[in-house]
């Protein structure tokens, strides 16, 4: 390959890499701008208090039956170290008084949002009221930690039998058998070998 051909290949690779990076930067920028906008033009304020709102951000969706009906408008630290969340819900959406607000994850590693689980009460939440029932965010790291802890506990309960050296290599010790029983087993095994 000539020097000129090598130069053209390097130039082409550099150009393609630059175009890919530009497209990636454009996509990230469009995503950031899209998150900042609120699709809810007019609505009313509802509040919810969670033990943990980890991963939930201002501008996150508020959904009812999987349909976006609002946005998270503010977060603050409330009494007893709880996360107080303000959300704006579209004016046309009626939410029963006994409904629950739950922090969910969009897919396995997606962004967090608030899912409203409607109750059956005839009375409705009014502007400024708070949800009486909430469910905190499930943190993937906590869940994996619990699974690993359960596995460790289970593993510590299942201990493989030990195999100490015995005088007769044909007889292995058994768990839960006393030394007298073990000697009887060895003697019986030896007698069976002599008879056979």
C-alpha cells in the first residue's frame, strides 16, 4: 500500500469518527433539552413524601396507568429525613383520595418516575394535598446486596462434609455419626471384605 493510500484511509477513518461523535453529541443534547421541558401546560400541585427518592429527578414523569399525566416539579428534604416531592398533574386528571404514589424504574436500568396507583375512594385529591400512601424507590444496588447476602447465608448453612484421613481408606466418615458408630461401620466393612 502506498503512502498516499494510507493517508486517505487514515483521513476517512478520522472523518467517520468525527461524524459519529457529532451525532452522539447531538443526541445527548437533544435528550437533555427534552428532559427540561414540561409537557404539562396547566395542572394542579400534589405532594408525596418518601423515605428514599433516590434516582428521581425534577422533570421526571408522573404516570397513571402507564400514561404520562404530569411531571415532578420540586424535591426537598422534609421532616424526619424524608424526601418531599411536589408534582404537577394535568387539570383533566382526577385522582381518588386513597391512591398511592410509587417510585418506579423505566425498565431495568432506566430513569425513575412516579406511578400513581388509583384507589377506589369517591373523594378526590385536591390541589396541594398529599398522597396518604407511598412506596419508595427500589435501588438496584440494595436489591443485589440482599441477593448476595441471602446467597452467603445459604452457603454458610450448606457446609460440604469434611473428609479426614481414616485408617481404612475404603470407609469415609459420615456426618452426624458418632465415633463408636464409625468404628462399628469400619469393623463391619472389614468383615464383609474378608467374607467376600
